[in-house]
């Protein structure tokens, strides 16, 4: 699939020709806007050019990208500590170039590390592509394969020139890389080339072609898809922020493009034969968070932020009913925060912070004191309810909590996790 490349120089998203920092072909300004659009169709490659050049960094800009999008981070990562800092900051993967050596790679989680290999005429080059090493591209791929989860290979003589990619060489590299996924960069100029690389088992990292309007990420996504239907439509599973299925719809190229461009849930209407902009009449609009392609390239998944009563025309959250659990409680609290029934307990909790604080402490203590599974389940439900009231009262949503949990799960560095001194509990049960 496609990886949208955002090279950051001086806080701006740029595209260079041949890697020369003095040859800025495109300056797209702060990267937030293009990241929001391109991030809907796949991971971003956020490359810190200033760090790579040893003249400062763009840490805050790239950390913000990592908080908002799926990001691979590269540029100036020359030590284990720096790699770990980026992984802890939320990078899905880190990309190491000159530091991609066994003694460093072996200290990092293999599946979250990519080795960047730059080659000119199949010779590995370093120092900003200015110095040859005498090593061959395929030999470096074979040597580093045991230590990494994937490769980023840049064909230097084609990079930034839109001259077309070398598919034959790409296939050779993928064969040597075996089960390590290869991301290919350099010269890619069309969505059809992205699709050809995808069929060969490689991802395409693209920058210049998209900045200059040769094609958009959505063009590449559509080019990779295959429909087994006579009408050419692609089945599209719509899920909410909790990955719970809302319903099944269909997409064509027009609807997919409109959805990605507008950041909304837009589909193809089989009954009316045109675009169906979800919520246009009902108000139950959807914010499109991201589009995923399945493993066989014959189905899509839209992850959306659903508004209004829900997805279904029967005014239920999903086409299988409203569902339950934490997501249902989250929706209920969000609705009642603004209009809780007068005299209801939830309204009282929203209005009385002292009461809510007291209940949180009380229920947490009862959970600590639980002795059976049933007691623990009951008290955990109480703690969760009061916690979510507090969360909703401060403007948070359960999806925010899940994202924070995912972020923590991705961290590599771990703290001891000892209790704070003022949180210690005496044997008699008083806090």
C-alpha cells in the first residue's frame, strides 16, 4: 500500500531533489493539514531532515504528528536511546539509516524497526547520499534481515525526479528480504506503479508525486483494490472508534475520493445510483478517521466518529441494534452531560464534584477489598461508571482513554510502577 512521506525541514513539510537540502522543490508549510488528509489512507513517514543533517531537529512537530496519526519516524536516529524515545512517543516504527547496525538493532524490538538503505546504481551510499560504500544493496538487505521488521529502500538516482520506479529491482529486493516487508521509494510517479509494487508485496513511499499533484493517496488505494462484483463496487465495513461494526455499505472510486477529500462518511448508494453522504438529511454525520484495505484487497474498512442517533436508518447505533458495554455508557453520559433528566443521579454527579470525588474513593476502596470474582466485577463496574462520569464532565471520551492505553502499550521503556507515598494503604483499611 501507500506510505505518504512528510519530510520536515525547519518545521515545514518539504520535498528535495536528490536529497540536497539546498534544492527545495516544494515547501508545503506546516505539515498538519496535509498529514490530516494523507493520514486517512495509511501510515505517514515523518522524516526529520534537520536531525538527519545534524543541525537541530523538529521534535515537537513530529511528536504532534505521532499523537494524531500512525507514523513511522526517521531522520537522525543514531542511537538506541533516541530510537526508544521515538517509540515511547508513539511512533509505530522507527527508521534507522547509518545506525542500522547489528549492535544497535539487536537492542531494539525487531518488529518496530526498519532499516533504511539508500542505493545509487545498487551501491549503498551514506552521508546524505554523497559517499559510496562499495557494498551492494542486496547484500545489505540479506545481512540486516535478522535484525529488523522491514526495510525502507530508496533508489537515489530516481528520488524526487518522478522518472518512474524500478519494478524489477524492487522484486529482487523483496525476494531477498523474505518475510520482512519492504517499503520502496524513488521515482514513483503514478498510482498504477503503487499498485504494481503492492502486487509484488511491497509498500510504496511517495512524496514528490503527491506534492506536485501527479496523484493523490486515494488514487493509489483505489488502484490496489480488486472487486469480484459485476458492478465493480467494493464492500465497505463501517466501524466506530471502538472498532465495533456499524454496518455494511459499498464504495466506488467516486465515493471513496469524496470521503477521503471531505473527511466524511460518503458511500455509493445502490438504490439511488449516486453518492450517499451519510447524515446529510438526518444529521447523523460521520467524521472519517481512516480507511483500511483488507489483506485480499477486495474490501474496505472505514473507521468513523459517528454523530447523532447512530448509523442505522432505524435510529439505532448499529444495524444490529444499539449494542452495550462501555461504548454505550460513553454515549449515554455524553448525551446526559448537556440534558440529564432533572433529579437524576447522573445529573447530581455532574453538578456536585465533592459527591463524585467521594464516590470514586469509596468505590475504589470497595474494589480493593473485594474477595470474590463477583464482588470484584460489581465494584469494578461502579469504579468505571464514576470514572466515566468524571471523564465526561471534563470533556473526555472513552475513545480518548483507549488511545492512551494503546499509546502506553506501544511504549518500550517501562517505569517501576511503585505506589506513590501518599497512596499507601494501612492494614486497617483506611487510606
